[in-house]
């Protein structure tokens, strides 16, 4: 099964030769090594996983079996939900234009489901229990059938409870009908994920009870002494007191951290050291997939640059970077050119710096690259609050009290909007509440937009007094580096859209939450408080504006339809299935509403979704397509 | 985007309409053959969501029990040679908005209670403001007074939550069967020395509107207590601690405590464990 038609020789023959060499040891072990029964896991030491990739399945009929098995990572035994017996599940390799039937058999004691992430298909096949179908009951088989109408790197995962955090995910690659404009000699899936021996329900319960449960990087007296030395006693005290006053934690970058998670690359822990082989001078394609349930990864290969050629399965104009941030569910295809005859580390550090996944690209098996020095955990700033010093300066309210109490003071000032000077183009914008607004204005620009009077009620801790676009920013923790980091502004589709169709309607959704009580919602209402679908009209052109009122990044995923990320790229807006919305950000996407049915729209942090940061949109009208 | 709340009246109305129309259609079915062309089959309605499970489970209840204080206090009060114990437990069962709270405190030989004093509260709590639950319910208090056990029931209304600067606040008003009104306010705050070494400051005061001799409370300010407890979180849920408390009662309360053989002004060292599950 050649990975790439463009490559006549090279990659496949070599990896095949290797596989043949190890047919007994590796060929068999490779497929099962990531999932070993508890007893075997103890007996067998982690083996170097040279060139291993999830076993591939293709064709028009694919059978997947869901099971529960014990899974050992670094000597710790947990229970995994597996697809065909492995974590991650098998690589599904489909071809654009084919029909596929995928039979999923549930051998669990609870219902399950599989969602084909980023795939355009009839909504009954989308795999979200309670939205597109009833779920797959224990002991039953559900047949997914759909035509494959796109190409690129995707993935699939359970959409039931905490199963995704228990290992139920796998890569999905669709080969294009036309040859790809990408030249590569090697082609590797690099699927990143997070794994815990703790049950997902237990993790959520811990967070509901003590929301800082997993954060062992809080600010302490020791940090205060260091900061007082650096900044001076009073400024440091003022800063600490400000955060305390707000009842917020500036170190909150991940709800679940390396204290409870092991970060995996292709199912292997950092000690497992997944390895991909290359010959110096070859072009190596990595299909990066963030299949983590709770983790943003910052990915780099020290010593090499990465040329991003696909984002979320869609071709983009090549852009060369040294590091990129991936939200849960995002994918990037990157091309690397290792010239030296040495091992390179593929390093995927968790955004909160509490851990990492790693693998090695090496010219020969058995090598391992150097680990780069770890970076300190970042801190939230005024920027993440939607009340920057800069903004206050511009607003002429940089006074001392405002520094401490700006958020609340602003909120109490009530309705009315305040266009900020120095931002031409939109000197008059309506107030942005939470209501659906009809608008023909162009996409979200660079201006700071003042929050409306609605503070989204009890379920929302604070609001971003001023939200603005942040797609030109690399994100907190990557903004201090000299490295060239991918920003959303870099993403431009390869071929321009045929025509730009201006959205006729705008729906604004606020991402809301309460860190102290661990509540997550849209517009202050969790799903059970707003279960009615958001009505969309078939064939309308819609602008979705996401305003992040929380102090965390949220990867927002729309099922069934592309989101064209309005990042200033004109006719080259990239298509995404999942977009990161940064704290205090106002980000917009354009959607051509072309898929009838009910679709989920949610935060792809699994626990945020499970806590209620979830909505259903319903596209009415037009003809429903039947299953295939 | 705001989606409407379910409107029961609308649903009822819709049912009636559907029923009448349905009956009409059924009764007409045989009489009038359809004249519509069968070329375009109608779009089948999407299956009903009601038979399906919820896509997410955001209404799950949880049970939380915090044993904030469970401690041994070596002798040092009014009665030399007598060690004693103290506890302070609270917790809840419920979801994000509605919770059933339970609380219990037990103490002995403090500046406020000379003999043992145990209380238990059962409260309904509702998430009412961004950081606060309002609580309403009942409390039973048992105390030893002049060698006899005395018990009373009280009604409770209180507020619990997190005030600015991250202080945990618990404030309650109590009224007993005899109409005697009292109140309690406590504030605690955690200072992180390291990620696992935490210094907890604890302040508590009791007040009463009337003198209730049997429960050794005078009118006015009953006591002020300030404590520091240094704990080490071996796990988040399990943290042994050592500390001390400075406790002092005032006025009539001090006189009653003294009468009972207690010491109205105490500094006590404590060793205990903080647990939650």
C-alpha cells in the first residue's frame, strides 16, 4: 500500500525492507506493542518502535471492533478503549471518490460511537450520539456508509463520554484523486494524544470539586520572592493581589496536566520513543494529528524547519516555521528536510509545559535525538483578560485603581460601546450582546470590540471587556521566542476561492466558563440549558463570530461543514474544521451552509464539551441526502 | 446566539393542533384520494431526539466531602492533662446549581465552648451569584452543660462562597426554637508556600443576639478565633498538618465559659489531617 504515488522508490521500499527484516519481532509486535495485555506489558520492555505506524485498513468495507483492554504505559496499568485492539486505532486509508462502509461493533458494556472528524458526509453518519444517531449499543454493530468527497489528513474518535480520553481514536488519511502538489520521500503519521490511568469521570469529578486539582505549577511564595526580586516588592505584590482579587489563576493553561497525563506519540510514551527513519536529504512528511482530549501541543523538531503544507486536511500555501501550536483535533501536514546523518527529536510540548510527547527521526533504528531544554510555564497576562494595559492607556483610563479592578469596573459601566481611536475602518459598530445579529459587515477586523452589557449570568466567571482578533499572535507561551512560530495569519489556501461570497447573516457565540466551579458553556448556558438547535438555513452564507470570555484557549469544532477562517487572507481564507479561539479573542469564520441536518458545534477539549460547552445547529430546508 | 427556553404552553398547543389535524386527516383519508403527484416523496422528518441519549452529560451530580479540620489538640487549655479533639466537615451532593449541603463541627474546651459541643447541619444550597451559594436548612446542636446533655434545633440561613482575594467565606444566621438568634462567620485562605506545602489561615467569630446560658453564649460578640495550619498535600485529597489557634471569648460568654471550668482565652497547638473525597 504505497503511501505516496509521487515517490517512485525510496520510502516504501526501505520501510518494507525493514519490516521484512523484523517480520517476526517488529512486524507483529509493532502492531500490538502499543497495546499489550497487562501481564505481557510487564514482561516486555518498551521496544524501539522504528518506523512503526498504526496498521492500515482500506477498501470499501472496513470492520472496526471496539473493546476494553488493559493498557500499560511506562509501567502504569490503565484501562483503554481500543479500536481493533490498539491505541491508537488502525490507520484508515481511503481514496477520494470512493464509497465506504465502515461497520463498527461495540464490545463494551456501554454505548459507543465513532465520529469522522472533519469529514463531509450525511449527518446520520456523523456519529454523534443524540445528534446524528442514537449511538451504538453494547453488542450491536452500526454501519457507517458515506461517499468520500475530500482528501487529506484527518482522524476519527469516539464521541461518547470519556472514551476519547481512554484511547479511542485513530488516523484517517484520504488520498486525493489528483496528484498532490506535495513532494515527499517519506510519509509518517504523527498522532499526538494524552493518556491517563485515571478514569475520565474521576478526572471530571476532581475538577468539579477542586478546579485546580491537576495544576502543580501555581504561583507560590517561592515564586513571589523571585518576582519581588525581579520586579520590586510592591509591583510584585500588586500583581499577585490583582489576580487574587479577581479570583483567577494566571497559571491556568490546562485543566488536566502532566501530573495525571502521559503524552503519547503514535501510542508511545516519551520513553517508548517512536522513531521514523529517513535518509539524509530526503523530504519527510509528518502528518501531525492532535488527538488529545485535553492538551494543546507546541510541536517542533529542533534543528529543522517545518514547511506547513496542509492544515486540517486542506492544502495551504507552504509556510516555513520552526514551531507550531496545535489545539485538540487540529491537524497539520509538514515537510522536513533533514540533511545531516543524525537523529532529530520530534518534540511536542504541552502548552502548560507540564510534560511532552517525543519521538525521533533517525537515519538508523535505535537512535534517539537530544531533548531540548524545557521552557518555564507561561503566565496569563492582561492581554488574556481582554483588558490590556495598552488598551487602558488608549482609553485614557490607565489609573492605578483600574489596574486592579478594571474588569469589574468596566463591566459596571453598563451598556454602550466605545470605539477605540486609532482603528480606522470600523468607527461604528453595534454593541455585541449575545443575540443573533443580522450583519453585512465584513469579517472581524483588527479593532477592539467592547463587550455588551450581558455578562452571561452565573455560569460565566468574567467577560473580556474588549475582545479583538488574535490570529496574528502565536499565543501565550510562544510569543517570547525568537523562533518563527506558525500563526493563523500564515494559513492561506493553495488555490483561491472561485468567488468570495459575503456572509448574509452573523451569529455571535460567546465562549464562557467559570474556572472556580468548573463550568463551561456558550453564552453562559451549558447544553442542557440550551438544548434547542440553532437554526441555520440551507445554502445561506453564515458568519460565526466566536468571542472568548474565558481565560483559556478553546478549540471550537463545527461538524459537517467547513469553517473558512477569516484571517485577512482575502480569497485565500483557509478551511478549518477546528479553530483555536484565544482568551479575549474575537474570531470569525465564514460558513457556506450546505449540509442539511443536525450538526454538533462544540469545544474539542473533551471535559469542556462534557461539562456543557456544546451546541447543536440544525440546517433546515433543501433535500436531505440519504445515507450514501 | 440565544435559543429560547422550552415553552410548555406552546408544546401543549402544538399537541392539540397536531391531534386535531391528525384526526381530520385520518377521517378524510378514505373520502378524498390525494390529488398530489407522487413524483417528489416528502422529506422524511428527522428522527426524534427524545429517544436518544444526550450528547453530553452536563447535569451529573457529584458528592463532595471536605474534612477541613480533623485534629488533636494536646493539653494546654484550662484543664491540664486533658487532650481533646476537634473537627470541621462540610460537603455537598448535587449539580452545578442545586446542592444538598451537610456540615458538622465538633469541639471541646475551646474559649467558646467549655465542654463538648457537636453540631450538624443539613441545608439546601443554591448557586445564586457568581461565587456564592445561598443555603437554608436546619441545625442540631448538642452540648454538655453542668454535667448534662442539652440539645437544641435551629433554623439556618447562610451564604458560602469565594470573596475577592480568594477567601473562602461561610456566614450563617441561626435561630433556635426559643427564638434566640445567633450568627457565625468564618473566613479561610490558603497561601501556597510551595506546590504542596500550604499555609491555611482561618478566622472565625460567633455572635448572639440573646443570652442562652445552657449553650454558654452571652449576648453580643461571643468569640474570635484565629488559626494557622501548615499542611503538606501528599495528595490533593490527603494533607497532614500542624498549627495553632488563638481563641478568645468575650463578655457574658467568657463569664459562662469560666463558670463551666473553661478558659476563655487560649492558645492551642494542633496536629491533624485535612481530607476530601
